[in-house]
């Protein structure tokens, strides 16, 4: 049995143009892409749950005023659009409900709405809350007793949604987390946009259209990237507007507006100088 060796002249090195044997060259964008990918992924894991809750609670908060008209219809609607009972009598009737509380304001009912008589209640969480008694301008009877929040006259349903959107009902820790999520939303969106642009540039493919021939995970990633590219401007807008309402960044923005004179002028109610 003989063993023959191949002629060394017959052996050849892989041709550089052969795609199966072409040596891979390190891309200058490789480290940057990996950094953006890890930032995009881990930051998304960290703030993604809150962003989902914030989106859903924000959508619910947007329709909350309409929902309040249905949920609290008995308190908000008078028996008749007629104004038959003097406002002073309505206030006296509301005072009988809470004789130990101090009157803080009155919102007269018009067009079939009940009158809101507001009281300062020290048992409520802050001065932004008011005890409110609803009286009927047509009959003078009390239609309801509840709590409202802020100048927007939010009743408990809208107040609960507002706190869910703002702090997940976790107090200051929740507000810090929500601010963290709002702060990271813009970097997450920008990092994803840069990665997608770099990938599509190398493939010489359009950014605003997903790959039609992809399957499985690549197809899902392509759809995710295209959807993010379409809504990236909206994501930046949500991040910026969310930070204005946050605890720390919002306070700094308020100080900046004051320093630049961008605040709303206040009316001086004092007596004019003689």
C-alpha cells in the first residue's frame, strides 16, 4: 500500500475574492456599535416597564375628563339648567355638610352643572387637595361630597391616574424612577437610530422599510428598528415634555425659566400707591 502526497504546487491559498474564504477585517464602527447595542438593550430593560406603564396611563389620563363625566354624573349634573337657588344659600347648605372646615372657594354651576363649594381640609395630603361639596343650583340639595386636586379640578379617578403616570403610586422613589425613564428615553431612541443607520448604510438598504425576505428574529428586529425610526421625533418630544414635569429636572427647568424671564407675569393685587 502506497501513500501519495499531494503536489505542493497543486495547493493554493484561498482567493481574496472568494466570499467563503475572504478574511474579515475589523470594522472601525465595531466597538461603537457594540457600545450602543449594550446601552440600548440594558437601558431599555431598565426603563422599558415604566415607559409602557407611562404610555398606557398617559393615554388613560387623556380621556379621564370624559370618563369623569360618566363616573361622577350624579354629582356633576344638576337636576335642571335653571338657576333657582341663590349662590349664598348653596354655600350655606354645603357648610352644613362640613361645619368644621374653612371655606376656600366656590365654582358656580352653569349650563346644567352643579356648584362646587371648596373647603380646606388639613386631613388631605397637601394644600393642592380640596374637599368639595356639589350643590344643585336648581333645587339647592347636596348632590355629592368628594375630593378634587389642583386647578384642573381633577376628581379621584383622574387624580389616581395622574399619580400612576407620575410616580406609580410609590411616592418620591417612583418619581425618581419616572424621571430616570424620561431621561433615558432620548438616548435609547438616539442609540437605536444610529445603530440602524449604520447597519442599513453597510447593506445599502432604505432605513424606513423593513426587510421583506427576513424571517424570525431578524425580521422582528427590522420591524422594531423601522417603527422606532418613524416615531423617533415623537419619542424626543415625549422625553422633553416629561422632564418638565419631573421632580429634579423640572425644578431646574423652572429655575432656568425664572432666570430668563420666561415666566407668566403675575397680577399685582395690591392697592396703588397714593
